[in-house]
């Protein structure tokens, strides 16, 4: 799982916070490492698809009736 892909794809601040509910191991990479991942067509396609899905879920949640919005 990659977290923060939207920010890296858009060269913008991150848009989400993640809280682990169990132990996990990860790697904190930066733009350069992310750029290397994008050189692999299969990975690039999955990242872009995941980013689009995340964006659409975020947009739907923001416009849904009864959903509290952050100030």
C-alpha cells in the first residue's frame, strides 16, 4: 500500500492522515523514490488509478448530506 500518492503525483501537500490499528512496517520515501516507481508502467498505472479512486471517494464524502466538513 502506498499512502500519500496524491500529494506526490500533484506535487502538493498531502491530503490524508492514516492511523494504523495494528503493527506495521513501512518505508518513508520521497519524491525521488516515488519517481523511480513511476518508471515501471504497471506500478504507475496502479498508482494513478488509486489516486483517482481516492480523489473520487474524498469528493463524494465532502458532498454527501450530513457529512461534517473540516474547518
